[in-house]
């Protein structure tokens, strides 16, 4: 019997305003909600195991070392403990989430869902370890859709998108209706520059999980990559209506507005997402992407004199814009 609480993958990506010379519309995979203090230290001593039984024994040892003996926790069933872990994971209480996942593991070591939860918690910071754990889950449960999704994401973080695509295709074979699988596959297809396919899978994910702000945001990113800024704007506004506190969604909305030439509205969105330095830099990025290099230089220079700690990144952007201007000028002379 599966828990009523879905594993909170919180898979999300945001458009990267920095280093625009790297790609026409550079992306970073932002695994929001999966990182936190405690994950790296907890798994810092991870040892390679050759069997699932050895791995379970190791997990039990680490659980006891980190959190004490099983008698010290409150009495809950496996399903109740797993649901509580998912809720803590979703709300960003990483330390409590991992404690509860270990409690769930000790209640039922044979159920792979506690393993999946722990793997997702360490996915962004330690993708190699996460991948190893997901493989062990698959060995125990070859039909675990979420383990294949996690394994695909781990390979994406490791910059192995082709391998990631293979794992996510398997996840979709197991569960064609999985919003998480479609959303993760959209991320991978975007990394492979297969933007129209990414848009379609992101759309299916958003239709299946219309209340998941991260998945709706990813649909907006996929639309923007497919050069549909109007549809992207709509998706970003929907994501903000679902989760107004996430600055990445407002930043993405600003890029969608700026792509349409609505620069004042874009600047307003950028200012609600971050400080003045970030807003000026992001507006410079939009002008850069639209080919308005003089305006890009102007706003990068304004970002440099604004208060903030990202001056080296902004200098990189300014240099890229100046180089692009020089290249364009040289082409005109030729």
C-alpha cells in the first residue's frame, strides 16, 4: 500500500541570467527543496556496498549513530512515518525529514520508499551517492518509477543527459501518467536541446500536476526555450499564484516579459525577485538575449555600481556583451 503523500521531488529549473554567452538561453537545473544542511555531513562517509542487505545494515548503523536507538522515537506506523517525512521534505525541514525517513526505514527495511526519500534529499549535492542508492532501490524493486526518475535526475546533475534520458524513458514505460517522470524528462530534453519535445512533456506534467508550482514553472521554462514567450508568461504567473515566495519564478517571469520587449514590466518582476544589483543584471541579460547590446552594456554597468556581492559574475556578463558588440561592429565593417 502506497502512502497518500507523494514524494516531494520539487524538480524545478530556472533561467540563468548569468553568463549569457554560454548558450542562447542557458539553464541551470535547480533542484529546489532537495538540498539542505545535514545531507552532505550525513552521507560524507558513504561506503560502497555490494549487496542490498549490506546497504540496509549500513543504513541502520548510520541511523543509530545519528539519531539514537529506535526506542527513542515516537510510536508511528511505517505509512504514518513516511507521510510525515514527505511533509517535512516538502516544507524544507531537511533535518526532520531525514530523521523520519530513517525511522521509516527501521520500521520496514524492505520497503524501498524510505530509501528513495533519503536519495532525493542528497540528490543535488551528492549525485553519485544518490545514483548508487537509486540503483539499489531498483535492484530491490525493479518497477519503482520514482527510483528511475531519481536516477535520471542524478545523471542530469552529473552532466550525462543521454544516460539520464534512458532512465527517464524507462520511468515513463513503467508509469506513462507520472507527472514527475514527464517533468524530469522535460528537463533532460531541454539539456539535449530538443526543445519542442521538452515543451510537450512539460505540458503533460503540468496538466497532471496543476497544483505543483515547480512543475508549472518548468512548463514555463520549456515554453520559453521553444520560443513561446506568451505561453511562458502564463505558466510563470500560474507558478507564482501557487507559490508566491519563490524568487526564481518571478525572475523567470521577468525574462518572459523582457523577451516580449516589455522591459519596464520585466524590471518590476526582477526587483520583486531580488536586489537592485540582480535586477539590473537580469535586465541586461534580457537586452543581451534580444540583441540590444548597447542597452545590455548600460544595465550591466548599472549593476556593477549597485550594492551587492556578484560583481565578478556581472563583469563576466559585461565582458561578453562588449565582445559581442565588437564582433557585430567588425562584421558590419567587413
